[in-house]
C-alpha cells in the first residue's frame, strides 16, 4: 500500500479563516425540480421553499480542466489543498431561522472555521469545518456548519454486485441511479462516485453508485420537521456508513433523533433536532 502523503499543517493552516461570499437567486424551476426529485419526502410549509434546497444554491462552477480525477474541483482555492485523495461530506449542523422563498436573492458568506488532523484506523484524516451564513435582504435565514473529511485513497476489495432487494417495505426510501443523477445535476456535483458506475466500482470498490450525504440529510431534516410541524429547527447530522443505489432505507425516529437504517439494521445517517 502506498504511504499516505504527509500533511504540512503549517501550509494548510494558511487557509484557516479564509472567507468566500457568493450570491444566487431562487428560481421556481429549481423548486419544481427539487419537488420532482423528493416528492412526498418533503415537509410542505406555506410560502417557503423545501428544506435542503439551499444546498443547490451557488454551487462552485469550476471549468472542466480545473477538476480533479474524482470529479471534484482541484484542490486549493477556497478549500485548503489537502493532499489526501478521498474527500467526503462527514456531517454538520443547520439552523433554519427563516424560510427561503421563490425569487429570493440569497447570499452565502463562508469561513474556514477549523482544520483538524486526526488518526483513523486506515491512516491520517483531516477534518475541515466550514461555517456558512445565508442571508436574504440582510436577514440571516440559515446558519450552518459543514464538516468535510479527507482521507487516503483506500484499496478496497471489489464489493460483490448487489441483488435487487426483495420485499421492500412500502414506506422505505430507495435512491436509484436516476434520482442520484437528478440530485447531482441540481447541486452541480461532479463527484464521480454518484454517477460513474465503472469508476465507483472499479476504482473506489463500492458495489454501486453512492447516495449523496446531503441527499440523505435532506430526507432526515424534512422527516424531523414533519414530526414537530415546523421547519424552524436546529438539525445536527453525521454520516456513519455508505448507502448505495438500490438499497432501501427506513426513516426511524425516537425522541429527538431520526436516522436512516438499511433492512439489515445498518445505520447510514444519524441526526438529532430541536426547536429554535
């Protein structure tokens, strides 16, 4: 196994406190596509766009020749140039203060809040926390922290091909290839694990296309809002295990906790929530 590249924390630390500001407008067409993708899994609030739609606003529009081999933007720019090959969305926290409406002009101010090295079972890890503040007409509507984890490329043994699940419960969620394509398109996400079957199975060793972390978080935040009857919540979430296309998951809840659980009992995403 190739040794993981060394982390130059002195160099990477120069990105701490770096800021970025971007602006986007909320169009009715985007809302229509979001509703078409999630359907009845969304919490419907009057005069408000769906929860999770903000992750479709102001995605990085990087030219093709500035992408890395995995389809993500090449390292550097706003995020630090971490030399570890694999990058994933590990979790975060969202506070929904006020609803976003169609035709709103949304400004997102972002700050690199922390850069933290850790040692994992498979080698070094680096966690980058990014704070976001989304505002409309100077009023903060969403506050958010996103946790991004970088780790060395792993030489996975190829996973066996998945057989179609049998006896899928009627209330299970199943993300198929079309859904993953739609979500990647709405978020302008070029990460190849979500749409490139040869890449994700032959290079990364998954059994199938990988369901986006924020897609799973969107299911859970909407489920939490349905339970309390309002979108004005604080929502903490984290990814625990991969979920691939075609695998059914159930939305489970207990107290202030909601989670996605495969039919074999594996939890893929876990979250807690409270009223603001």
